[in-house]
């Protein structure tokens, strides 16, 4: 009989029945504890004749009533003040983050989950009644037997109590290294919620320094900067560890997460996490160290599942992440982007909707100022935001449709007013250019064969179709309409920006866009014989078209402007030709382009720009002959779509003459950009001086000495 009972008990323990029974018993004891304590107090008061606790507080004495009429005559407020509901009343009171409460009492109810005194007594009785099963638990379930009260050893309790005695006159405890080490050791060993609460209480008291002016009561005070740094790091690293141990959340196969089950323990922990995130948000406004900011973003992103149901906490965290995403350093921006992805990975799509809208508006606000310094950060924001919009294409379609439609409204309003400066200003600005470029990037990434969704590659629909593909044509119409709105050399830089965005869309979506009629006027205008160049009034630097949307007045009709425009326009035309190089109709598509360029070169007065265009024409003609040689032996008609697609799929575009020439041009432009970047930042100047000094021959020292002697002679001559 003993063996049979032991086997059944083992199965019960293996299924987690013991822990479930313990949790149910604790819950029952928690509800019954205040009622039992009140009855005991009244019994003692009745025996001794002393007033009860309520009488000592100045309230009216309670007369002994029969059992059935005990609560007659009591109001609702009096009944609720009688502590009949235990600790559950704190769930509905106080602020969401609990910042207005006393630190020591804000989340003190969490300590009850670490109270294992009764559990230890039951285990001692179990060791006497069934030693065999107790031995089995020691071997297979040591965590059920390794509890002490609050998960602390007597030595640690004494140490913490001794440290807690050190207080200031205002009642705030001074945080010491011994206290912090004791909390950290307790968390690492037992994953104690009580130690975590004390750690976060000290962190909140130390980080919310502004609350001292408002009169909020704080329990701890940190005087050492080094200790404060250790407190911050410990709070960031240990909080996700303890929460994942007690209440793990579930990650779905598609990369999203499901919030933990809502139980009383989860609700109290979520308030604790919300308070912690609120303190982090206040602290991040004063931090300037990039490493600490990255650590804070990486660790707090693991806490998002615990506060996903609290909209106020989510909005505050989203605001903090967007601020760092738009103004931080590169590594901080990437960490903030990962935090935004984690926030959007919730099974609740309303969070992703908030992230998409807020990220786009933040990017648009930052695009109003564009120069050499802000362009790299704007490109990073556009790339990362486009990744966010590929997480859920169905939800992103609603945002993309609305914002592209808004761009169309701006364009239509400018076309109705006319070509005045005020009308052009509505469209010809950096925000409009960056918005068009951003949506081109989103549609290009969404139409790719392999789309990154929640950090994993996901195959697109058949034939590369995506849910955002229907928006390609409206976006093209908006971009081309903006180019035709303001013709003229002054607006050529903006036209080139829009053409570059459309080229990105052409390469990734395999969509044919007739860009030649928009590139050729820009390319042929500087080499036209009717264009007269004026001498520059002063020495001008080469115009950087990548950070310009208008030609400055000093550059109008100058050779420097002509060289910049010809170089950029010819490169864009070459890239457009490269995108069509794999088409079986490439010679026919390029015929109008080559005829127009040849006629323009023939009528021009020659020069560097004309030679540059002539080289481009030669490469395009070589590409036409290359395609003609490839299609010489085909036996199908142009109307046979399947055969045409099969033939174009077997063509290696990288071997074409146009592709090889464009590859060389890209390398040359990359070298020039790197040299320009080094010149702007002054990088490498000291290194070049040191290398020249080290490489100098020994005889140069003698020359320097001779020069010094000659200088003396010169001084004598001057005298």
C-alpha cells in the first residue's frame, strides 16, 4: 500500500499538483487572514474590557449584535473601511505608476508571495510522515524544498536589517553597497520578488530627483555616483530575469509575443513594471552615455509584454523610444528601433498601429531640416521605419494609402493655385521629397521576394505580389506630377531626388516607369548650344546635389552647376538603362534615348560635359548590340509572354556592358563620397602629417638646419 500511494503521489508532484495546491492554500489564507485577525482582536478586547482597534482610532464603539444583525446600520463606506476585502482594494486606487505612494508600501503585497513559513512547516511534517517521498523531492524537485522566508538566508536578513538601521534625519535610508550586494545575491540565488521590489524602490527613489520638490516620500537615498551606476545596471539586468522566472510570457511561431495570463500576481507585477518604466523614462532625459542608453533600451524591451495592456505606460515608453530613435547616436538609434519592433510584435495589433503612425510622423518632423550632418540620420530613420511597415502589410496598407493620398492632395492644391512661389513651396520642400522616397522604400521592400517579418524571412505571395503593390501606381503618379509642376534649372536638384527614388522602386519591383522623358531635358540642357554660361562672381565649391533641392542663386548658369547636373543625370540614366538591360526589347526602348543624345552632342560646342554624354551613348549602344546577339536565335513571337519571361529570366544582367560601366561609376562615386566625408570631418589629416614625417629621409633634418642658418642670414640682411 505504501508503494502504491508513493507512486500516485509522485505522479501528482510531477504534474505540478503540489505547487498548485500550495498556491491555492496561500490564496485562501491571504483572504482569511484579516478576518481572523479582527475576530481575535475583538475577542481579546471583550475579555479584557479594553476598547477595540476601531474604538482606539476615535470611532464609535461597536455594540455586540446578534449574528444576523451584525452589519445592520452600516454604510457602504464603513463596510469598505472594515478591511473585509483584504489587500485587493489597492488595485483600484492610486496612480497607475504608483509614484505618489510611499516606496516601502507601494508594492509590499508582493512580499507575501515569498512568505514560505507555513510551507516549510508542512515540509517538515512530510519528512516525518513519508520520508521516501521527501527524499524523492530532494532528488527531483529541489526548488520545492529550497525555500526560506522571503528566499533569504538568516545571515542575509541580519545584514540587511543592520544596513537598514542607517537612516538620515528625514527618515530616508542611505543605500549602501552591502545592501545592494545582498539584494543582488538574493535575486541571483532565489529570484526573490521581495529583493526585486526593494531594488526597484531604491532605483525609483534615486532616479526621480524632481519628486523631492513635490514632497513625495522616498525611502532610499544614494550618495555615491558609482553606487548609483551599479544600482541602475542591476535594476536593468535583474528585472527581466526575475519576471521571466515567475511569470514567463509566450512567444508565437511568427515572432510575436502573447502577454502573460492575467492573475492577481501578474496585475501587481505589471504595476511594478509600469512604475519602473516611468522611472527609466525620466532617467533617460538626463543620461548622455550611449552605452547606458543602449543597455536601458535592450533590457526594458524585454518588459513590454508585462505592460502591453496599460496604454499609459505603453505611450510613455513609445515616446521615450522615438525620442532616442530620432536624436541619439547610431547605436542608440538601432537599439531604439529594436525596442519599437518589440513593441509592435505584440499580438495586439493596436500597439503596432501606434508604432507605425508615431514613427512616420517623427520621421517627417525630422525631415524639415536636411543638410550634410542630418542626412545620414534621416536615411537610417527611413530604412528602419520601412522595416516596421513590412511587419504587417495589411495594417500598413491603411497608413500608406492615407499618407500617399495626403501627398496627392498637396500636389493637387499646388497645381490649382499655379506655379507661384507659394504654390511650389507646398510641394518643393524636403518633407515632400523624403516622404516620396520613404514610400518608395516601403513598397520596394514589401514587393521583394523574401520579406523580413518579425526578424524572419517570409516568402511573399505568388508572382511577387504583396498587399502594398496596388499603391505603386498612385505613388508614381504623385512623383511624376511633382516633377512636371516646376520645370526649370533651379528645380533640377529636386527632380533628380524624385527620379532617384523612382529608380529604387524600379529595381526592386520590376515595374517599368518611363523616366527617360524626365531625365533627358535635365541632361541635355547644360550642353545645349543655346545655354550661355556666366562667369562666377567668386570661386565656388562644387555643388552637392545630395543635400540640395534648389540651385542657389550664385550657381545659376555656371559651369560648376552644369558639371554637377550632367554627372548626376547621366548616372541616373545609366542606372535606368541597367534596370532595362534584361528586357528583350532593350534596343527598341533605348532608340529614342540614343537618337536624342547623339543629336544634342552633335550640336554642342564640345567640352567635358559633351564627352561624358558621348561615353554614355556608346555604352548604351554596346548594350543594345549585346541584347541583339542574345536574342538572335529566338523562335517565339513578342506576344508570347511566357517565352519572353523565360528568356529574360535566363539573362545575366551583370555581364552586360551597361552594368559593368555602372559598376565602375558606383565605385568612383563611393571613393569621392568617402573623400568628401573625410574632408568634412578632418579625418586622416593628422595621420597624413605623421606618416609624412616618419617617411621623410634623414637628410631632411640637415636641410632644416641649413634653412635655419639661411634664415639667420636673411635676418642679418634685413637689418
